[in-house]
């Protein structure tokens, strides 16, 4: 009986340790993704200003279709769920369009990124 | 007048070229982010199975608060909008919890990733 309890405790301790290790990896991936997203949106921000300057529409459905198709293909290569990849890109695009519209209407507080002086 | 048209055309050509360059960078960032997300969810998937095995709840509010605070701090360091960073993490966490619940209820088609045999 005591051996059984020990084995259960061992099992729980192993699970807790493994959970901690997995969470440490997740935190590292999230940090890497966050810094890449910051650069991604730095480019997006320049696109927004370029579109506003040249009176181009904030959304571009044919570009979006290409992005979605490409990301679904990359997701399959990464053995990642392509539906989730598409959902992720749609979330990003929705935010980007909201941002482009704010830039076009002259809202300077809409920024994804701050300038290096900020 | 002709010079003015030329200058407008030059300007439009420059904008088109710059837009193309920015989009090429965005596509590269998206690919890098997609592959990192795939690894992030590979770890998440293992967390989901571990939680299901050990009957741990799919959501963990104190862990989520820590993740959000940490990502907001990292976002500021990257000169990135911390509110958007939080929105992004909330989107990811919502998907993850949905996934953990599906795993716990025995739905094997809920996977973010496919095994290397798949």
C-alpha cells in the first residue's frame, strides 16, 4: 500500500517536472514569436503609411488569399494544423486592417510599434 | 505638365516597389512565426495530454496571468504595443484551452500538430 502511494507520488512529481519543462519551452517560443511579431508589424506599419499616402485601400483581398494559401502550405510542411494557421493569419489581418484604417483616418495613437525615440 | 505626370508615375512606381519589398519581408516573418508556432503547439499538445492523463483542469488562470504579464514586458522591450501582445496571447490561450478540453474528452482529431508518421 505504501509502495503504491509512493508510486503515485513519483508519478505526480514526474508530471509536475515535465509540465514545468514544457512551459519553459513554451515561454521561450512565445518570446521568439513576440519579437518576430514586433518586426512583422514594423513592416506592416510602413505598409499602412504607404497605403495612406498613396490612397490605396486598407484591405487587399487578392494579397490576403495568397497569404492564406501560402501559410496553409507552410503549415502542412511543419506538420501543423492548416486550419489553425489560417485562423491565426485571419486574426493578424483583421488587426492590421483595423490599424491601416486608423492610420488612414489620421489616428496617430493606433501604432503597433513605437519609434526608437519613443 | 508632362514632367508632372512623369514625377507622379515615378512616385507610384517607387511606392509599388517599396510595397513589394515590405510584403516580401512580411512573408518571411510569417513563415518564421508559423514554424515557431508549430513547435510551440507541439509543446502545448504534450501539456494537453499530460493534463488529461493527470486529470488537471484545461485552464490555469495563475499561469495565464504570469504569461500575459511576461509578454507585455517583452513587448515593451521590443517597442511593440503591449495591448496587442496581450490580445495575441489571449487568442492563442483560447485556442489552447479549446484544444485541451477536446483532448480531455477523447477527441483525437483535435490536434494542432500531426505526428511525424502522419
